C-alpha cells in the first residue's frame, strides 16, 4: 500500500486528473486517473521528476495521445513496425540486419517495457551494457537509428507524445584516419601480390578503385573488351546471420558506373580468364557456374572476410602498414574521360 506524505497530499489533483505521491520504498509516483476510474502510474527518483512526468502525462491526455487501456509493449510495436511498415522500403540485406539486431539485442533487453513508459534512461543503460559486452560505437548508432525511426512513427500515430531517442546522448564514433599508398608503397604492394591467388583482384582494385563488394560481384558479362571498360552493376552483401553472402544491386544509383581500365588490367584479366577455365575443368562437377570474374575454387562467391585476411598477409609480406581494403583502392587520381567515364590515372 503506497504511503502518501502530507506534502504529497497537497499536490494531489481531483479525481479525473492526477496526483504525485511517495511510496514506502522512497520512489515517487506520478499518477493519472481517467474519468472511468482507471489509473496509470510512472515511477521516478525525485518529486520534481514525478511532477514533470505528471504535467507531460496530463498534456498527452489533452492531446489524445494518452488514453485508458492496456499499454502496448515496446517489443510488439517494434515487431509490427519492422515487419509490416518498414520492411517493404528496405533492401533485403538491411532488413535482415535490422531483424538480427532486434532479435539478438533490443527485444531481449527492452521488449518487455511499455511503449509509453520507455524513458531515455532505459536506452542509456542498454547502450552502456552493450558497450561493455564489446559492441562497437557504430553498432550502437545503428541500434539507435532503428529505435528512433520506430518511435517517430509512434509519435506520429499519437501512441506516445515525444521520441525519447532525442534525449539520449550516444557514444562518439571514433573517426577513422584513412590513408593511401605512396608511390613506393604501391610498387611494394604490387610486387608482394605477384604470383599469389588474388594477384589480379588486388591489382584491379588498386588500378580501378573498385570496392571489394563490387569486385566480388563482377561478372564476365560486365567487361566490355572493345571499349576497354568495366560496368559496375552489382555488389556482394551479407544478408544476415546464417544467410550467407549474396549478389544484389548497388547501394545507390551513383554506384552504377563505367570504369575505363588501362592495358595492364586488360592483360591481367585475359590471363585470369584462361586460368579460371583451367580451374573449372579441374573442378568438374563441383563447379557452380555463376559467371563471376573473381570466384572461389568452385565458382561461388568469395567470402569478403577471407579476402581481408589475405590482404593483411600481403601487407605484412611487403612490410606495409595495415590498411582496409577500402583504403587500398584510394591510390591514384581520377579524371573524367571525354565520354564522361571515370578514369584512374596511375603514375609510378
């Protein structure tokens, strides 16, 4: 039974409005009583917080966003938002990532909470806990994006009055200092990859500036030998836990482009194609033809993570600093050819 202090009694409002009082355990309560007699309560640490919560709740009653009836659980709302509203606007890979984040992280910790009772403190404690578990700042920001988008809809539909995500301070994402090869380092890199399994792939990345996913999704039909160019039409994405890697459309329209390549790339790709034909004949029935330029030993998509491991090994061999694949492709300057295609200019 809640104990009401004398001061709290003075703060009580007539039935049909609300009240602020203190419990025996020291917590303060903001309580709204509807004309039907039904009550809703919010717990705070201080009387000041409870009074503010009461004012906010009464304002929500006036606006029609706080009504009598059972509160919807956050988990049920997030499920509905993703599956029946947001899903059709997302790429499959993005949807599966959102689904994985909800199922693995958000719903187990926050799904039981009432949508109306969700507070900034809930999210701040949740994010701090996830950081302690080893999640990166960037992943925390993705989680927050999901929550913010979903709660924005809840505000629009008057299920809640405000988006609590607006009052949450997020951990700062470390700024990655990208670096590029010097001419001497580029020479050392090309010497180190010579004769390795991924010699052609790494060299094409350096000389064309193509992204890792674009190279792994590149098909022979995308190469125009007469014009000496590569058409970038697709990329490789991971669909989510247990889903593997798939070829899909580029992230943006600007990612679809035509890249002119120098004679060296033409020679490398020609030799690489001959080697792949030999490999396919050796694989026989195990070969799974997908038309990929850079494939596994049985014709399938190469795991991007494996490619990253190979890159690190090459850099160590050449005594070069560790770099991301994205940084390797930054080497060289781009200019626009007469027909509007991008040309990478490499000078050693």
